[in-house]
C-alpha cells in the first residue's frame, strides 16, 4: 500500500502520479491529488502528460490538480488548448475553469467558437467558473452565427448569474433558433430574483418551450408577482406549460392558488391532475381535503398515490376512513402510500387499521401489520397476536415486527414461541422484537436461540440479550465491561444446559471421523457442537516439546543419543498437548499431539 504522506515529504512526484493512477481506490487517488497540489509547479509537466492517459478518471484528477495549482498552471494549460488531440484540449479547458484566471477567457472563447460539441460543453462550464469577467465576451457570443455557440454562451451566462446579462438573455428569447431561446430562458431562471420581470414576460412568449421553462424557473423564486403569473399559465393551451405552472405553484406554496388548483383536479390530462394534487399537498390548505379524497378513486394510479401522500400531509383525521377504504378497494401498488399517510393522521387511525386486519382482500392484513405497530397503541396487541400462527411466513414475520414496535409486554410469550418457528425470518423478527421490549422473561428463550443453526438468528438473539441485561443493570453503577462479562457468563451457563448425551454422541461421531483420516482431526472435532463455529487451537508446552523432540530424535537416530530422545518424546506424546476452545461459549476439548 502506497504511503502518500511519505511520498509527499520526499516530493516524489513520479510516485504520487502512480498513486493517482491506481484504479478503484478513490481515497488514495484523492490523497495523491492533494499532495501533488501542495507540491505545485514542479508537478505540472508530469500532470500534463496524464491528459494522454486512456482512463478518463485519471485525466479528470490530473485536470483538477492543475486547475487548483492555479496561476503557475495557466500558461501551460493555454498551450495545451492548441494540441490537436481532443482529449487533451477538453481536459485543459476544464482545468482552466478551476484556475478562475481571467487570462484564460480569450483562449477559451476562441475554442468555444472552433471546438467540437464535447469541447464546447467543457468550455461553457469553465467560462461559467470565470465569473462576471467573462460576461462581455459571452454576451457578444449570443449574436454569433453558429447556433451551438449561442446556446453555450447562454448556458455559461446562466452559470455566472450576472444581472448584467439579463437584458441580452431577454433579447435572446427572440432568437430564430428554438434551442437558443430555451437555453436563454433557463439562464434567466438561474439568475433568479433579479430576472423575475423578464421571466413573467417570458411566460407569455409565443414559443411553448420558452413558456414552459419560464414556468419552471418562476417556481424557484419567491416574489408576490409570481403566483398571479403562474395562475394565468394554468389556462395555457399547452398541456406541458399548464402542468409546469401547477407544479411551480406547489413549490412556492401559494395560498392564492388553492382554488385554481382544485379546479385543475378535473382536467382530462393525467399529468395536470397529478401535479395539481401534489401541489395542493405541498400548500397544505385543508380546503383541499375533500377534493383530494375524491382523487383516491382516480383512474390513474400515480394520481391516486400522490392523493394519498397529500392527504397525509394535510393532517386532517377526516381522511383516515377514506384512505383505509381505498386500501381495501385498490391494488397493492399504492398500499404503502396509503398506510404511511394514515399513520401521519394521529391515534384515531388505530381502529380503522384494526378493522382492516380482518379484510378478505389478499395481502391487505400483511400490509397493515407492517404499519399498525408504529401507532404505538396497545389496542393493536390482541389483533396482532391472532396472526402469530398464520400459515403465511411473511405474515408471521410482520406480526412479530409489529409487536416489537408496540413494545407491549403482552406480546412476549408469543414472541418467545416464535423463536422456535420453522422460518428463519420469523425467528429473526421475534428476537429483534424481544430486544425492543426488553423483558427479562425472554432471556432463557434467547439463550436457547443462541443454539439455532441460523447465523443471523444467533446474532439477533445475542443483541436482544445484551439489551435486556443492560436494562436490568441500568442505574446499578456497572460498567460496559461488567455488563459484557455478565452477558458472556449468561451465555456460557445457557450452553452448559445442552444435553450431555447429545454432546457425547457428537464427540463419538467426531472421533470416528478422526480415525478415518491419516492422523488428522475430523471436521466435527474442529467445530463447536454448541455454536457450530470453528474452535481455536491452544497448544501446551508438552505437545510442542513432543513434536520438536520427535524430529530431533529421528534426525539423530543413526547415533545412540537419538534413541533416548525418541523414548522421551514418546512419553510426552501420551500427555495432553492442549485444547481446542470455542471463543464464543467457552466449550473446551482436550487434544493430543497428533490432533
């Protein structure tokens, strides 16, 4: 792994360049980039060479460094604009934008008029970084004979946001090219409040694309002149303009637009109805509640979804029953939107949701179970308990989760039973919920769940035990370390309750497997019979000595001194060599030298 700090201290430009080129390590790339920036001018030649690299990411990082080196890099980058290779021109143009040096404006303007489309895009962005110093040249470019140049000049002026460009951009709204007119309108929108009058004029333009962009732009400006202009645009003959006007009125939360938007709910266009109902939700006027309730029966599913969302934000309990009725009558694509909105409308939603649990519509009860627990209302406990033995796995899992959200002790016994469910998802949900309820009655069952073959069941069971024991010890002055020791002790005690006959049988089978291998240990001997995780080997000195002396004795067996060594080694072999230990539950198994 490259040490960027060390390379930086050594001013090792080549080394840092190599780090800059490393693939799929953004952190190292960025560290190298900052290091090269701090080195500055000496790194420029090497960085310019990277513009020839095939990897776009490498070129981009090199350009960022050069641009942030600043003034010393300007002349080399201007010279790079003359290179015939497109990639080099493009990257040099981008890098000059980072320098924000006015010297780069003239060569960039020249490239804007002569370059390819890709290079023109890069130049427009860079000129946008130059600030108001570039405004005069860009305003002049709005009258260039090339449509692409005019469009990109308008783009750059929108990035600069100089109020001095409002007049020229307003003139560009009358350009013969529709793309120039559209871009000029967007740039006026980018300038913002200073351009509000120009945009209000533009919303009455002959070109629908200009009117549409003006409507979008006005939706980001807070000014008393804006709502009347947008309300007028709701009657535009163009569907897109009307839809954008309706959307923008929601963005600015115009109270005076409520009645006009309610009227738009009857528009034949799905898009206009969608934007109108969404905006009424944003505005938040309760006069819209009843009209929006009617939109729950709209023919367009997206309108229905947004109507449900809007009713949730309007905070009127009157909408609860219509929402639940829509849940029972509609398809599952909008159930989540409906239920999320019902929850927002307060405690009175509990009874309608409980009633919905009895629905015969397939899947409704499962969907309701996902949300009813979040009401935190204990009235829901008994209705939820009815689903703990449901034949559907997902339904049982959702019921477990719902009891956890409620945190009511009445659900503990059912959750304890769910820890023995045949489905892993149900067991996991039960363990999580028991951890949330924090009832000590669950400790023994959670300890048993630690023996479950499912990895995630064990993890969640342990987490739940941690929480319960921590709560029990709250206020007793015990440290986290004390609690951790207590939890581990509890786990070990639970593990010791494993049936002795079962353990003996497992060990016999493991020994049999071991005998069949060539002096090696069978797989079962390497795995804890309680936790099903690998045991850790801890050798004692006798085993180590036996192995060493055996090797020495064999090497010296051709002389008399080797024989006593071999005999001594064989005696050591009869002793235990150490243990295989489970770090999780403390299970220990004695091993011999040959294991």
